[in-house]
């Protein structure tokens, strides 16, 4: 027995001698992603012993928090970690003593910090095939979009190009006023800041942007064209994150993070100084009339989120936006002093959006949200003005029920209440004129209510390639005292081998503008404007399960518009003109194609729209609408250049906008002004629009923060794209106002 104990003791002593020391060091470490500080789980960490190369390395694996621990002998140590998509970590020999026991942090650098997954069609909450989504990882780096989600949507098929100075979104040739704008599914007056260069919510605070076109589902009313919705992201909860940035156009910052183990926050603010840049650029390119656009904006976003219980989530979002836009004619056009001066427009709004989500069971979820706020607009064009002050309350409630494995149903209601105080003085016979003396002044307070009740179903029979989506909506408008049934139906067929066929149709409507229903200015007997949508198409995935390759989508769409509000020269009484009626109608037909390609080195897409949009009424024959653009072609691509450099580019071509030519002017002696002699409605077109945009991104990765430099250049070729025709005071001369010239935006962004 004594001999056996001596033998064991001798073996232990020899083992200790072989390690070089009896002392053992317990080492704890945290493995994080370099720059983002994100904990990395399931990383195999190896500790080599340079003093004893014959010994195998000691291995440890990180847990979900990136933490590991190991016992190592005193002496020199060498750390090695090799993880897919990360740069191999291999540090120099380090001397460790038994008395040292610190918590070490190790940072693994990603192979690239510029890679993002192209998500053109969102899948997480995609209820129908007419919802297209862009996620944050994509729209932040799309060229020509300056990192903006709504500008990135304009790269998708079916979105007509708006004027360079417009804050509107034109969907499939419809009037911009027919498009609905939402933030977290609550209606807002605008989605773009004036000048159309940035959305009203800071891009980094947006999780994704949804774009709905012809044949969209029953959840949304008050639109005959479509919808653009910005969804605010949930705050990150692993730690406090933040960033600040500044470029040639604006500056801002955002901070987000946890408050405790069940709540979190987000706060961001932006301020532009774009007016100084665009004022100089536009003024230089429009010297004929010295027209200078001076937009300015600021916005803020905040969010509080609380996971109250495992089945109850409360969040409250606040957004605020303020815009000013001035057009300064520093010299009178054609030496007519009557139109010298400033043209100003101011717009402000805020929304407080509380939302509660409750999971009644694994199959049933309920959501309730409100949008509470104010809207202000102030427009002054010479003697013409329009001031609006709205108090707004919108609401939405929905039950989502997975009735069977193949049948999901949604029941919901949405409401809008506006208390509007409106004052304006505008020409009643020529709505867009800035001259003439036939002005009508109105000041009134209106209360309008709208509500919609909807039922959506998604039915996929067992072992069937069909998905059926029968839906219905019933809308109510208090101002017109109308109940409007809106049946909508869609279907999808999985044809196999990556083929998907789809179709949708339905009825859509929206109430007429309040101002057009004023008893003095308009026609109080107007009724809702209506539309029929029909669309068929397919999607083909050529990748066959691979991460690289082609996908192709193609859709045909048709919209019949009727009961539209149109200008009228009829009379209610000899002394009371009926300035508007519901005799308008229109037809929009087109084809949309989107082809995407992705490899390990580059990716991109080509979108193309072929369409025709016409409109008419009982006084004017059907003609091209103001928003008809026959061809819209956009190509977007990006390639990583290594060392966290990325280059991306966008090429856009669109048919020029239609316009009504003016052939001369007639002197009105009584008013001492000229009235135009117009040609055939929209019988002329501006020259086509063509633009090339490029973007360079470079990231420098430090252990605890990331520095990004970006250069986004719009209109690289300095193309003088026509935006509109401007005439001198007596209509004897005309000139083309061109859009933005070569416009570089250089900026820096620090992420902490």
C-alpha cells in the first residue's frame, strides 16, 4: 500500500514538473465582436502552451453571453480562435502568473462589416403578395438614396419618379394625394421632408419600410393608389448603443439600450442645413429665372418598450417633424415685378403612438394602438395663402387568430378623427395660378370621422399548392355620410420548381379633400372617389436552394378610377358656381418587372415599369394624366472591394412628365395681367430623365466602436434633367427649370 501511494505521488510531481509549475491560473474571458461589442456564443477558444509544445492546447467554449473560463498553468500562453466569417485571432505569447486572475476581453473582427442581406420582399409579417419591404440593412447603403428608406423604395417597380423638389410618392401613375402615408400603421400627413431628400423618421430608427401597390389587402382604407409605411424598430437590449454623424446635408445622432431586464428606450434627433447646399446648387443651374429652393428640416423620434409580462408588450413611440421650404425669385421673371418675392411653405406634425400587444394563446394575438397628434401647414404664394391646423386621433385594433394549421384570420378596425381649422385664399377658377384677381377666401372649422372594419383570411388547404385570401372591408365617411363596402380577394399558386403564380382584385375608395367640399369654395355634395384594382403575376426563383443566383418577378396591373373630384364650370345657382363635381375618371394599366441577382462578390437588381395613366371628366376628354411616365428603369448594384470598402451605383431612366403647352398670353386690362392661352391638355412632354448615382463606403473597426466614411454622389454626370416649364409674365418666353446638379454628400458616422 505504501509503495502504491509513493508511486502516485511521484507521478503527480513529474506531471507538475512537466507543466513547468505547480501554480494554476483560472482565467475568465469574454469574446465579443470587434466594433459592435456583440457577445459571440459557441466560439471554441484554444490556449496553447509555448513552453510545452508537446502538450495539447486547452479548449473552452463560450456560452450565450460570450463568457468562458479555463484553468491554465502559470507561464506563457497563446490564444487562438478561428470562427467562420471572422478574422482568425492569434495573439502573441503572454506571461501569466498565479496571482493574476483578470477578466480578459477578446475581440473578433468580422471578415466584412458591409455585407447585408437583400430583402426586397419582407417575409416576417407579409400578409399578401402586394407588400414589398426593404429592411434597414439594405436601405442604409442603397446608392442614390442617402441611406433613406423612402428614397430606396423609389428604386422598386411601380414607383414613379417625383419632381426633384417634391416630397411626394407617386404609385403606379396615381395622383400623390391618393397615396396614404403611415408610421407604425398610423396615418401622418407626409412621409418625406420637403425637397424629397429624407424621410420624416431617422433611417437608423426604422426597422423596415413597406410599400403597398395595386391589389393591396383590407387593412388599409382612404387610398385608391397604395401606401408607404415606416415601422420603427425595437431598441437593442444587450447594452447601450449610440451614434453621431454629420455630412454636407444634415447632422444628428441616436442612442438606444436597456433600462432594466424588461424595458428599453430609443431616442434620436436630426437637423438639416440642406438649404445652404441646394440653394447654391439649384440657383446656379436656373440662372434664367434665378429660382432658388431653400428647404430645411428637423425631426425627432423616441420610443419606450416594456415587456410587462411574457404575454403583454407595451410600447409608445413619439415622432415629430418640422419643415420649411422657400422658393425665392431674386429677380422678376421677364421683368414682371408682380411676381417677385418669396414663396414659402411650412409644415409641422407630431404623433404619440401607444401600442399594446397581448398573446391570448399560442394561436391568438391582439393588438391595439393609437395615433394622437397635431398637424400644421402654412403656404404663402404672393397673395395666395392656405393655413391648416388639425387635431388628430387615429386608432387601430386587431385580432390575429390561427384557427387551424392552414387557416389564419384577422379581424380589425381602424379609425380617423380630424378637427380641422382651415383658412385659405386661392383662385377658384385656376387652382394653381399665382396671378389674377378672382380669389375666394374661406375660413372654417371641420370635424371629420372615418372608420373601417376589415376581415382578412389566409387559407392554405392541406397538401394543396393553393393559398386563398378572401377579404372584405366596410368603410364609413362622416363628411359624405357614406358606407362603402370594399370586397377584396387574392390567390397564390405554388406551381413547383420555384414558380409562384398570384392574382388579386378589389374595390378601393377615399373621401374627397375637405377643402373641395366647402360650401363657398367647392361643392358640399361631393361623394367618395373610387377605384377597381386588378393584378396578376408570377415569381420565379432560379437559385434552387442556393444563396446565389437569379430571382424574377413580373406583374400586370390595371386600375379603373371613377367618381373622381374634377373641376367644374357648372352653376348651382346663377350666383354660385359649382367649382367641383364627381365626373372624373381614369385608367391606369402597366407591367412591373423586378430581376435580382446575388453572388458572393456582388449583388443587385433591375426594376422596370411600363405603364400608361389617363384621366378625363365631363368637360375634358380623356388625356394623359400629370403623372404618366411610360418607362421607368432602375438598375442598382454593389460590390465589396475588400478591407471594408464598398462601391455601389444606381442608374435611372424615366420618360419625361407630360405638360400642357402655353402658346401665348392675353392681356387682361382690368387686372393688368396676362392670362395664358393653353394648348391641348398634356399634349407635350419634358425630355426624359436620366441620372447616375454612386456611393462609396469605408469602415474602420476599433475594439469598441466603428468609424464610417461615406461619399454619396447624385447625378454623377451632371445631367440637366428637366423638371418643369416656366414662362415669363406675358407667356412670350419659356425656360426649362432643371433638377439637382452634381450633388456630392460626404459624411462621417461614429457608432459606439
